[in-house]
C-alpha cells in the first residue's frame, strides 16, 4: 500500500518569511554548544532578569493554586492596576473596562487586527519596522503595505506620507514609539497629525508602545492619554523584563470593549493566571525604582555604542531615543547585511541582526544592534568587530 500524500500547506504557510533574528540565534547557540563564546546582540530581550518581587509574587500564586482560567480579558485587579499606572505615569484617565490583558503584545496586535481590519484591506506599516507585523497582517488575510520612512524623519512616518499612501482599500496604520529596529520616537505632535489624517478617512490607528517606558529623555505621554480612538498596545516583556511570562495588554476604544472580549474568549481563552498574579507587583514603588535604574544603564550602553560604531564604518543616521536598539548603515562593508552578519558571527563571535528582517526596501544596507549585554561585553564586542571590519 502506497503512503498517503501529506496534507497541503496553506498559501500563507508556504510563503511566510523567516524571522531572521531567530535563525541567527539558532546559529549562535549552535556555536556556543560547540564551545565558542558568542556575544548576543541580536535578540530583543533584555539581559536583566525579572525583578525579584515580581518573581516572588508568581511563586506565591503558584503555591496558592492560582492556576485556573481567568476572564479572557484579564483579572479586574490587574486591569485596574494598569489603568492606575496610566494615571500615575501619563496623567491619563483610562477606564479599566477599556483595558484588555493579553498573552503578550503579539496577541494584542492580532486582536486589534481581528477587530478592526477585514480580509483584503490594507494596513500601512513603517519600513523599517518590526518584522512580524507584516506576518500578523497577512495572517488576518489583509495586505501589509510598506510605508517607507527616512532617517531625516527619524525613521518615523509623517502625516503627509500617511495621507499620500492612503488608498480606497487602506484600513489602518500600525505605528510604534519607540520603534523597533530604530529606537526612534514619534513626537506627540506628529502622532496627532497622523491621527487626524486617519480619522478623517474613517481609518484605524494602532499604536505600539511596548518600549514606551524605555525612553532616555523626557518620556512622551501615551497615546491613550490623548486619543481615545487609538488602539494602544503594550507589554510586560521589555520594560518589566518579563519576556518569557508572555503577558501584555491593549487599551481599546469604548465601543470595542465587548467585541474584543468576545474575540479574546474565542482566540486565546485567557492570559496566564500566574503571569497576571506576578505582574501585579510590577507597579510597586520598589520595582519601579529598580526598573528606572535599568533605563539609565541602557542609556549609558547606547551612548557608548553611538561613539564607537562610526569608527567601525557603521553609520547611525538617526539617534535612537529609547528601546535598546541601534539601526546602523553597514553599506560601507557591502550591500548584503545577511552575508555581513553571517561573517561577523563566524569570524568575531558577535551575533547581530540583518536589516532585511525589518526593511523590504533597504534592509540589505542596514543591521540592528541590540545593546542587551553589559557595557563590558559591549566593549569586547566592539573590539571583535574592529578585528573584522577595519
């Protein structure tokens, strides 16, 4: 009897691009298993551990048996704590009913797209921008449309660019501040102009603020404080160093509350009960003091690299003001960032991410450096890079 044919893959599964940073991570980890010392500057994950108080709260929840389903949109106590944080941090009055706790920011973006975008409609995405956003849109059956941005505009879209790109089938624009991979911020003035353009066209603005607390100058107020019809995405992963806990949230317009809850019930059932219990401690004063010290350390790392990278032929064309990324022009070393990153990993033992993950238009000329290692390791990385690039 002949073996039956394997089931066919969907069209989307056959064409979905790899998340190249994960391929780089796999290669780097394989080199480590073979005995090499690798400096990881590729993955967007802080080297800081989850604050001890948050971990303790999670341990207490486990010991107390808090492992059952919660409401699909999150525990009321946590939603109230998030709303209070908007009040304390941004002077924003956010109704806790508008807060939806999610299984990470990725789930929040998927919920926002499911709630606000129809199959076949178009979503504008800044190029360069977070690689997975294109796949989120495509998985919805919508069409991701790159909105090419420039270093002259701090790698952020302008209202004029959004207006010029908007078509009859455009439904939404997905923004980020600070942005990945550039670390640049969108001013509240520019955001207000973009919101006005989009609302005049009956469209949707989704604002990714997962790095919003990781800003080195004067923090901008959250879009949730200024624009009630903007869908705001946030996460416990980056600022709170809780990547593996997989917990995020979104703030939705009042009319979205019930539909988004119903979508969450069907698509995700509920976010992690233990992660929610642990996250309650994330807003405590002692935790906040520890986290702010980490922000200052990240700023110091950024400043060191901004001084060192030009000497290596890596030009930073727009100053990053937050997150923990530098987007560098590597074209002085050729126009193939994937080949360059592979060479650097093989010859220097430094893992970097090619810009092709983030920019279909010009990523081959750029790479992303995540300064998620100690300053001592960053100094060693620079010396290793110097041996290869100069």
